[in-house]
């Protein structure tokens, strides 16, 4: 999979990698249950024997696909330009703005592999569920330090925590992706990100307040 988690990826070569990429794209398009081993083999251009040489089951391939998705997503977001902003709140808002720029192509191309899979398999494939939890949680973890720094800079003392707000951002995004699938378009995701952005601004910059360190 390409380091850009929301665009089609060039093949990396090798049967194992081709199977992982075939699983990533096919599951995003059709879901886990509707994706067969035969289809994955055909899409990856490998034999069924090659499939079972690398993966004992479709479930083990699912875990590997989510793990690869997590690795590539982490690298992709780590290189995003909003990290260069000085104010941690601007970095949080920059992250949300950056997520909007990724809403390109079909619904399958901009929604999340981990979110797609866990909705189907959370009760039947605990290994995939754990991988999806780690993937979505990893996105929250990457944002948590900026939220903690913003809470210090803006002298926020509240019952909520940096960890809870970081996870809430993923709740909004994943919920918006579900609605995008129901509606067949990205507009609901854009609107949800806009609402989340306004909410975050109100938490840190309520009307009439002075920003610490700024005139």
C-alpha cells in the first residue's frame, strides 16, 4: 500500500505483498465477508498455493493488511505539513484540515480499512478486532501529545483529557465514514470535520478569551 492511506497504491512486488494490497483494496470496496480467497488470488495474480504458503487463513491476511495499513498511515501522517506549525492548537486544527484534503475519489478510496473491517468482524475475529483497535487508536495516540501541549498552553483544566479528545476525533471520523457509505458521498464527512473543528476551537478559544502568549 502506498504511504498515502487514501489513494491506490503501486504494487510492491512479491506474492505476500501483492496479497496484502489486494486485500486492502478489495475489502475497502466490498467488505471482509464478501471478499473471497479466490478473488484475492486472482487480483494479486498468485495461485491458491501461494496464498496458503504466506497466510494460513483469510483472517491472518486480514490482520497483516490492517498492520500494513497502520504502518503506512503512521508514516504518511507523520510527514504531513501541519506538524511544522508552532502552536499545538494550530497543529490539531491543521490535522482536521488535512483530513478534509484526503476526501478524494470514491467512498472506498477515502474511508478507513480498519473501520470497515472491525464493523464486520468484531465479534467473530478477535485478532482482526485487536489489529483494528490498534490502528484506530494509533491515530488517536499521534494526536494526543498535541492536545496535551495545547491544554498546557491554553491553561485548560477540565474533566476531559487529551486522550479522550484524541479518541473523540477518531469517533467522529469513523462515524462520518459510515454515513458516507450510507449516502454514497463525502459531503457528510466534510461537514462532520467542520463541526469537530468548531468544537475544538471552542474548547480552547472560547469567545472573549485572550490567547496566552499572543496579543
